[in-house]
C-alpha cells in the first residue's frame, strides 16, 4: 500500500542509570542515541513491513539530520514531501529511564516542528490525497491538523503524541467541518486530556462519539482499549522481556495501520500488540529486525 506519514522526526537520547543516582555527583549511565519521532518511527515500521511510504517531515541542518535522511533513503522511504531548513538544528527528545527501560521523565527541544504549519502542509496535499491511507501525529499546527482532517479523502489515522498535543488535536477536530476521522491512537493520559474522563472505558466511548470510528487507547503493561460503534473491548499486552519501551506505542499503531492497509482491520489489535511485543525487545525505538514473519512467531 502507498502510505503517507506526516509529522515529527527527531533524535531520541535515552539515559539508563547503572547505579542509584548520587546527590551532587556523576551517576554512571548507559546513554543511547537513536533516530526517533512518532511519525518517523511509524514510517520506519511500515517500511519494514513492506509498504511504500512517503514521509512528510522537517529536517534540520546538522549531522543528525543527515543521518536520519540517509537511513530513510536506505529503507526506501520517499522524502520528496519532506523539507530541510538551513541553519536549523534537529529536534531532540531526551528521556530518563529506570533500569527496566521504563521512562521516568523526559525533556524535548523541538522548535523546528513549528515549521509544520498550514502553508507547509497545503503545498503537499495533492500528493497526500493520492495515498491509500494517511497517518499524522500532532506535531503539526492546529490549523494544519484541521485542514488535514477536512481535506483528507482517504482513511486518516492520527497519533496524539502527548497530553498537551492531544488538546491541540481536540481543538483541530472541533474546528473542522468534518468533525470525524477514521482512527485515533492515544495513551490513557492523552485520552483524559481530551475527554476529562479518568475512566478509560468511558473515555474511549466519548472519543468514539466525537466522530472517531476506531479508538485505540494504550494503557502500558495492561494492554489496549478499543472502541468502535459504541462497543469497548480490553485486550491484554503480550508478555515479553523489556529492553526499552520508547517507541512501543508507535509500534502498536504501526501494526494497527498495517492490518487496515491489507484489509485485515478485524485483526488490527492483534497485529498492533504483536509488533509492540517485538519492538520492546530492542533498545532502539524501532526494532530493526521487524518483518511480516513476526506475526507468525
């Protein structure tokens, strides 16, 4: 399938302490640098699954950007809809994890994403609407998201990224003329941010009523909640050994998108959980060994 993915590419820096933090001293840690960003991770996963992927993103003008672009080209990801900005630095996401790979806190420096505004998106829409389906994260501006919701003529899948950006998505959906889209993936905190409801099942139903056909709410080690046509179902996560959870939500959504792309939407949850299980075995945000055969393991 021809899939267009729109949103952020960044550098993920993860810090895992090797001993208890020392007050006022230097704590030994394992520090990893990886290519990341929700949209880039999803594009990477979908490319490994055999899809023709166009990535519409923004790159800086540094060695990090050159490395990310080179990897995309090696993977066969089409960057013709992407933009590089001279003199700008790549967005950076820095996470502090515990010894099990679970994130404890994070900071980001992603000012370049402000370039993904309405004017930037409008010039790409003719190519975007000729895709078989479209995926976007919420690093686009509110105006750009609203325009995408209204003008996307194929199934649109959106990942809310963070509680703050989830509010931006909610505003974009409210401002849109369609007031609807095919699929939304968010975590529980992001769902609460949109609905104000701290019951995950009720939150899923509220999102479904808002005009979202397929609602997927990830709840960490507990798995995922799915709601469609007012019916809410809980699915447990698949057991596995954790190396790093960063990117596991992106992996899950990639499996969901893949299932719908090949006409197996009824297996979307199973596909998503299987890829998430495979993904967290890797220290990288995307497990480079991902292949279609993982569904048979």
